[in-house]
């Protein structure tokens, strides 16, 4: 009788586990969202969104800030993932920016959100325009801050320190900062990093530690050993930019997207 009782309890527990969606299931479901753009889905093999979000331990009930979401590649995943139980801040460009591309990008992003309210009605658009505008979310409110392929832009503009300080301010104590960035070979000069768009891991880690973060873990999830990081037009030589047009296009398509570091930092408790 005891054995039957234990077996029954085990079956009930198993059924309960099977009926409760896990965070992994939620992430996979968000990545498989049928509303995602076909062009964006085509990049999944290079960007590995489910594995990357899992590495950053993004859960559907968290408050997550994505920095400079651009055209919304990760927004198409994060918005539905966080819509019901979490909160998603999209810290975009400033509407008052003196850079025309920034203004156009923000306007296009807002149009994207407005075109599908059932998916994006809970997205909170803020702005990051360091050093003047750095409140990307209420201070100490975020469980995760995520940035994908943006560090080189802040470094070039002399805004990197202010940007990382903004990430620290937004995060809760114990919260995580996830960084994906084009990776330069160790020892490349800062000037070469700026020109090429590839940053060294040492530079990014130093930036984060200067802001108060602790490095938790590195991952090779977004590594690409075919990328030498030595191209005529820097990282923009490779897809999706393909800045050289038809010149050696097949060669650069065969290389694929850039080699990238994937770093996880924690704001100390």
C-alpha cells in the first residue's frame, strides 16, 4: 500500500511538472512566435536567441531592459515573452537626437509597435542618449539589462562609461547585465577597435568593472571561428550589412555574421 501511495504521489508530481510551462518552454515559444519577421528568423542560426537568453537567465516574469533595440530583432522575442507576467523596457534612441538615422530608427520602431498592439501593447519605450539621458528604467527595478552589438557605438562616441553607469543604475542588486558584442583579437589598439567595430573582451570587461559590475561568466555561444575580424570595411563588411556590395559577396556570406563575445555580469548585492 505504501508503494502504491508513493507511486501515485510521484505520478501527480510528474503531471504537475508537465502541465506547468518552464522558462525554457516560454523562451522557445517566444522564439517560435509566428509574428516574427522572416528576415529576422533567417538570422537565428547566427544569433542563437533561445540559447543566448537562456545563458542570461531571462525568465518570463522578470523586468528586462533591452538597450538600443534598433529595428526590433530581439523585441519580437522579448515582447511576447514578457508581456503577460513581466515587464519589457525598450531603451531606444532619443526623438530629439541630432543624428537623423537615430530619429528615423526610433520612428520606424514605434510604427512597428503600433502595427501589432496585441503583441507590443505592453512595451515601455524609454531612451538612452548618454550622457544627457540615461534613465532607461526606474532605478533598481530591472532584473536584466541586455545589449546586443552596441558597445562599439558608445565607445566611438565617447559614451561607453555613461552607458554602463546607466545599466548599473537600472538594475536591482543581484541583477544581471548581458552583453553580446563583436569581438576583436586580444591586444588590438583602441583606435583599431573603433575603426573596425570589433572590441576586445578586455575592454568590455574593464568598462563593466569600472561601472561596478562583477564578471560572472563568458560563453562562446555567439562565436564564429570563420571570422578573422580583419576586413576592408570592418565588421560592416560581413552580413547583414555587406557594405562592399557585390565585391567578394559570396566570400563574406560564407563567413557569416561576426565573431561575438557573450558576457554575463552581476550588479553586486
